[in-house]
C-alpha cells in the first residue's frame, strides 16, 4: 500500500488508461468472435416466404439463390438472360424441389427501365416478398483513367449499379411497408467504402459508395417500420467479375468462393447492422487497412495496382 502511495499520480493514471484501452479492445474482439462465428442466424421466413434476387445466374447472386432456397424461401430471379435464368432455376429445384421459382427478365443497362420494373411489380403482386438481395452490379472491363472511360461504359455502370438497385427497391418496398416487415440487402464493395480511394476505377467506386450511404440512410428511415436495411461489403470474392478485373483465378483464405462468402452473408441478415463485412478474413483485412496503413500509402498502392492492370490489357 505504501508503494502505491509513492508512485507518481501520472503513472497511476497511465496505467488506468491502459487498462481501459485493453478492456475496450478485448471486448471488441470478443464481440467480433461472437457475431462472426457463434451468433445464430435469423429465420428469414419470418420476413416472408419469398425472396427476390437480382443478377442470380452466377457468382454471389447465384450462391444467394441456392442458399435462400436451402433456407426454404421461394425465389424471384431477376436477370437479363432468360436461358441462364432457366438453367439456374432447374439447378435450384433439383436440389430444393419444394422451392417455387418465378423468373423475371430485366436488362438493367437499358436507358428506360419502366417495362422491366413493371414486370417485377406484376411478378411480386400478391406475394409476401420478405427478403430482397440487390446484387446486380458491373465494373469497368479494365482499369482506366477517368477521362478515358467510354461514355457507354460509365453510363451503363451508373444505370446498373445505381438506378437498377434503387428502382428495384422502390418496387419491393411498398409491400414490405404494408406487411411491416422485410429485409433489404444491398451488395456494396470495399472499392467504394474501405479504401480511401480507388484510382482507375473511380466511377465504379463512387457507385458503390452511393449504395453504402443510401443503404445506411434508409436503414434509419425504415428501422421502426419493421424493415432491416443492410449494406454488405465484400472484398475480393472469386467471381468472374473479380477474375476479369484482378486476374484472380481461384479462392483462397482471403478470397473466398461465392458459396463460402454467401454462407457468412446470410448469417448477418436481419441483425440490425446497417453496414457489415460478413466474411471473417475480409473484416480482418478491413481492420488492418483502417487502423494500420496511412491513406497516402494506400492511395499509392491502389494506383500502382491499377497501372499494372492497364499494362496487362494494353493491346500495344
């Protein structure tokens, strides 16, 4: 006791602050472990018996379709290729024969989505659509400086990533409000949210930043109406789009397969989180980027990656 009295007060204060710091971060790690590995998933049928998924024929969207069917949800599959939609529908019903499936053909890159959205509204009329997965999205064919991106490419990107996601939500939301329940999941991207910038993919990154900010805003607007809105933020997942952009050929510890990613993603739906990074190694990467790497270094690193990709696609 006498020794404590002889210690300078600043040493005791620093020790106490260090203890609080350690306690806070220990609690954060324990909370992350619980949410990521231990917290039970919600019963998504409590929202309704139908789920609508955009871009469901490959990658993350296809995996969502199979996983939600496995969770006993009926499906409305919305995409632009009728043949691919029919193939996926047959594959799902082969594994989940009790699943009812509706197909709606919509090309989200069209300047006028009036007919496509009307088709969606007709397809969902009278159905209790409880889960909406806004997965549709496109990027550049290759890295480009902003002024070099063809107008047709960036206009299509804005139509698909921003207008398509917004219009589909507008079509589905009234039914959720009427039933006072629903879950809306918007697929974002680390390109527009985690990194301070994403040079040479500027318009794509900006479109995904829109998805994030819009999702978090309408989360606040509708959380008291029984509707859970969430922006899920994957980093690299081994999909065709990532293969095209980043030349990633197969899954790994930090680059999950679409199926592995979606199993984690479905567990996060309905847990009142306006933004989350479902896959566990992605959240570790986000933590490292956010807390340990200076923005200037990240900017330089992202630019160097983009420049190397440009060189690989340069026909000369």
